C-alpha cells in the first residue's frame, strides 16, 4: 500500500558531498560515502522519519550524479520512508527518461517515489549534456511542462523547442502511484514560485537567508495556485535547511562549526574559498536564523516559528555537510526522529476546519 503523508512531515536529504577529510586532507571516498548514506536512510526509516532525498551534481566534490540509481538502492534497504530527488536538474535532463527512472524507483519501493525538479545551483550539467546556458529559463519551463504531462496522462502528444515532439506516445510501465508527486524546488524568485503555482505542483523553499523574506513568496505561490484552481492537496510547501543536532545547543555548535565553516567556504558560490566567521555562524544558528544547529528543543522552536510564518507541510534537514563524521550524523538523525518529530507533531494539533495552530508553550516536552 502506498504510504499516505502525515499532516506535517520531517525528513532529510543530502547532496553526497565529499569534502576533504579534516584528518588526512584527502577527499572522502565516494563508494564509502554512498554506502554511508544508504545506512543513514535505513536509520531514518527505522526511526520514523518521513522522507529521504538525494541531490544531483556533476562535480568532483559530490558523490551523487544519478539520484534514481541511489534511491533504488535505498528502496531495497527500507520499508516505509518516501524517496525523492533533491533535486533532479530537469533543465539538462530528458523528461521521458526522468519519468521512466523514477517510475522504476516507485515500482521497486512499492509506491514511495517522488521527483523534485529544479534548475540547480551549478551549471556544469549544461555543457556536459550539450545544452546552451543561454536557454537556462526556457529549458526548465519546457521540460517541466512535458514532465507534468507525462505524469498526468498515459499517452502524450507534445512539441517544443528543445526536444523532438511526441505523438500519442505511451510511456510504460506506469508507477504504482496514480501519479508521481512532482515538487518544484526554488531558490527564492517570484517567477519560480509562480511557475509552480501555475502548474499546481508542491513547492520547496530552500531557505538559506532570513526566513521572513520567504513569506511573500509563499503567499504569492498560494494565490497563483488558487487562481489556477489547483487542489489544496497538490499545493503543499516544503522547507529545506542545513541541520545538525546534539543534546545541548552549545555542544552542537562547538562540534558543527568547523565542518560547516569548511562546507560554506568550499561549496557556496558566494563564499568560495572563505571560511565562515564564527559570529556569522552563531547569528545564522540563532532563533530567527536559517541554520538549524542546536538542541532538539531549539530546533523544535525554530520549526514551529517558521511554520507560523510560512504554514509549510514538510521540513527537510540537509545532512552530510563539511565531512562531519558518520557517527555524529547518525546521532543527529536519531535526535531529529525521536525528539524533534514527535514534539513538532504534538505542537501542530488539528483544529476545526482543518486549520493547524501552534500550541508551543503548552506542548513543549
């Protein structure tokens, strides 16, 4: 039976980053890294988290170039957790192949597959797959349109600028689910949220800056979806953020800062080659910052605060940052599942009319 979503979902994702080992200075072994992430997915599944995702990159500092292959391996090792790309770089992919690959994941997993479509923060895939970066916008628009058509119809007739047309084409086999959930991941532009709302697709907001600045985008998305008569069940909002937890906030920040500073300096285009100052790290990890690094109680409060701002339905925590050791990452995931998830679920209680409200003070563990 296909798992049904909970009222509020919490999961995790990784890009498969292989930052240099701080002890040896050598990059982490991609083969070991992939096995570690499968083990972490099993841990998340057994602990009760809702979603596990892997992202696509085509760079020497990341181990995952083919999310559906990794997710198929995870599907074989897990039982109930939903499996998604975070993201599939749709601009440089063939939507037919994307749909076929994730249908395979859906069939293997018994109906747990999702697709997250995005344009990607890096552009290496454009020359790699023979695309012109000048077509950045039109490629994504056109390919998202085709992917949605493939998902919603068994036979598709379609034509566009960047791909050969399809004439009454049947794409087989079909997934276990009636439709594969297709989410759209955005970095924070109005045009991106309008695109998702126009198609009636659920939306991920990748929150790396001040969370408050995403409030108008969430409102614009919901207005656009309503204007296009999209069902409320199809227009959910997810939030993604960097994450690390320990029993105390001080312990979490002392452990995480050296790894996170390295990650920002090595992987964020705006900070390339520069370590993150400690004062900036502390500000980001503070009560109204975008970084979730602290104790379970602090992380619960921040999730609930963001929920009051955005009314989102899903929180995905990004793990595997800066070469953090496997054991520390595993302990952090256990805290997310055993302390954060039940506290958030308890706080976000269902009230009349299907509206959720925060009762944080009364329900804090």
